[in-house]
């Protein structure tokens, strides 16, 4: 979904013919939805769970929505208890595990993280670290947009959307890809105007 949303925005922003771009977006979105619902029953099950009331009242082992809902509740509860400083890198996971023990047996025995990079940041470094993290994201989004680098803008937007449902910076492949790509495009967009001024 994050890829589709950022791809659609890229087409709309980057196209000179807005009507054609909009038609392409609609056609691609429709095709994607048909393929997802026809060939991936697990994805269909997850979307059905979202509108099922049981997902928000009881934690069930085979319901990813109910598990995520419980994880988000624990993450928000723990973050609000130590909002200013956070718990540190090791302390945040320990606090989450304690909350999982009180919430449901389904959450115990599996190392569930917060499933949200923004909540994870607040849990670890508090609101000050979270604000600094947001500033870095907003700075790069603004830099890419002002330099008309819509590819980099939409790529960073895709990463931000990923962060709403996953802790991508907690994984080696996620943090390497994010840091390499974002830094590459940031330096490219900072250096290019300077080189143009010298010419």
C-alpha cells in the first residue's frame, strides 16, 4: 500500500498532462486491487479483520489486526508513562514485554516490537529524540520537493508510510537501505545547486 500511494503521488506530481496521469493512477490502482484480492487470500483476510469488531476486543493468535491493536495499545501506554526521556534502546523492549505479559498470552514468547517506527522512537529516546527524528524527515522532504526531485521525495514518503506499520530502522536491511538512499539523494540535492552557482 505504501508503494502504491507513493507511486501514485509520483505520477501525479511528475506528469505534465494531469488528466492522463490521473487515468493511469486509477487504472493501476484498480489493477492492483484486483490482483491483490484475487491471488492473495492472506491479504484479503487481513483487510476483513480491520472491519471485524472482534479484532479490537480480544487478542487472537491468528488475527494480525488484533495482535497489532494490542501492541499499539501497549506502545502508547508505555510511551505516555515516560514521554520526556524514553526508556533507552534495551529498556523499551523490556517495558513492552512487561505490558504484553499483562495483556495476553498470545503476545508472550514472540519478540514483538512496536510495529511503528515513530512509537519506537518515542519509547527509546522520548519526545525530544522524536522531534529531532521528525525534523530530519521534514528537512529532507522539503529539500527534495524544492529541488523538484520528485523521485527522492516519493521514495522518502514511501519510507515514512512504511514506518507507520513497521520498525524498518530496527532491521539491518531497512536501516542500510534507508540511510544509503536518503543520504545519497540529500547530498545530491544539496551539492547540485552549489555546483550550478559556481558555473
